[in-house]
């Protein structure tokens, strides 16, 4: 039986540093960055740029206008890339300059929005060492948020998350990370060592491995998502290797959605063999307000991705995109002017893939593809 399943996807969710300090239970603010020694500095920069915050903000505050959108769209599952450790660990990874963590007591900031699954194979989940990773996974387990992409050993790191929707459809989420996104190679999980699911860790062919795993676990009506943290933070170029890997994940492995992230800004969208490929979802949350540099990429603007999928075939039926803007550590609906800027970007970058967006009077984009 054909059934349309609506899923919510977004890019990097970073609720660390300044955002953690603004939430009800801020953690240890100490940082080991070249430019900042205290996370409160990021609160000061945000307030200097956009006005004062009344602290603490409540857990739902950061989601802002998106909560009303969730009520209207009613996605069957919400999948994010969680780009922060959730830990009290004070042992930072010394070969990195930037370290993200949120206090475990602030985990209601994720449950407030009903997040169902976190991809965690990214370049910040091990910022506070193996103890920080283990605590992060434990905290997510305690609040019943599924996760994929990291584990106590290689087998766990490679295992998918399975989100049951309650309607007979399961969402199968594999999470992969690439060193091209800044993940240290030594973060790769091993047979008896905690770590991440790294693309570069495979001696055999990655796609063939995933094809076997997906074939073994897939049931009728399942929707398979391969969430990939790849590429640089800035720039619209899509490397040939990423393009080829995305196509192979669809062609050979059976992925219904390739959920790409790492870029701090929105990148192109492709529909390949009637499957959705998001090359870069952009940042959804961050604490970068007031930080200069790369303004031309508009990293403050993001998108809510609502994909309607035919559960019997995995084919994309429709994709709605709702523009957002981060301001005062809160997600707001983007203005008409900023929405137009994003529409122009998506149309420009989508030309090579024959994709474009049609903008409604309510500043909602509908994807069009050939």
C-alpha cells in the first residue's frame, strides 16, 4: 500500500558554548580556543550584535518559530546532525582548536522539539575525549533519542538507528563522517575502541558494505537515510567524489535519502533516480552571532527540510523548504528579503542538477526537478 511519510531533516545543531550558557543549566564555561577562554564570550558577542538576552532562556526558546511549523507539518520523524558533545568531561582533544559541549542537564533543549534521531559521526562529537563521547551516547539513550554514527566499538559505530513511526514504517538511519570535514582520522572506531563511523576507515568498498547491511535489515515500507558529514565549512563546490558517492549510495546501496552536512551554509539539492540528495543542509543552530568573516555565505540563514516520501518505493514525492534565521540564539522565520536570497541561491546552485524552488506568498519553497 502506498503511503506518504513526511520527514524533517536539518543540518548541524550546535547547542554548545554560548547557547549552553544561555540555557537553564550552563556547564563549565572554560574553553581552550586561541581566541576565547570562556563560553560566555559568545553570549556577549551575540548580545552586542542583536540585543540582550534574558537569561536563562527556557528549553523551547531556542526552537522559536520552528515549533509552530512542526505542529503544522507533523513530520513522522525529526532527524538532525548533533554537532556537540553532551558531557561534563573536562578533558578536551588537545590537537583541536575548537571544542563544543553542552551540559547534560540541558538535554531538554532537544526533547523540547521532539527530536527522534541524531547523526553523530561528525567533527565535534569527540571534542571532549572518549569519556565525553560515552556520556553523550548515554544521555541520548536516557531520553530515548536514537543515534547513529558512533559507539563503544566499530560494530556499534557502524550500526544504524531505527526509528519506528507507529504506523508500520521504520526510518533506518546510517551516519557516516569523512576526514574532509575535519574529523581526525584517529577518531575512527575500532574493534575494541570507541569512536566514529568514518568513511576512510574502510578497507573494503564502503558502498558494498552498506548495500549488504541495508539489504539485511530492510523490511517492506522502510525508508533508508544515509547521513553524511563531509566537505569543508565554506564554499558551494561539490567535489566529484561526494557527487559520485551520493549516486552510488542511491544506485547500489539503496539509500532513499542522502542527508549531507558540514557546510556552515546551504548548498545544492539534487533528485537522483527519484531519490533526494542534500549536499549541504547548512547550520541550523550555532552561536556565531557577532563573529565576523564569511558574511557572503549568510551562515545565519538555514532551512527546515520537509520531505514527503512514498514508503512503498522510497521515491521523493515533494520537498518543502522553510527558511530560518538565527538571532539571539533563537530560530526565527526568515524575512521575505532573506528568503528571496536563499531562493536565488538554491536556484543558482541547483542548475547543474536541474532543480529549482518555487516560492509561495508565505515564503515556503517547493522543490521542482526534472
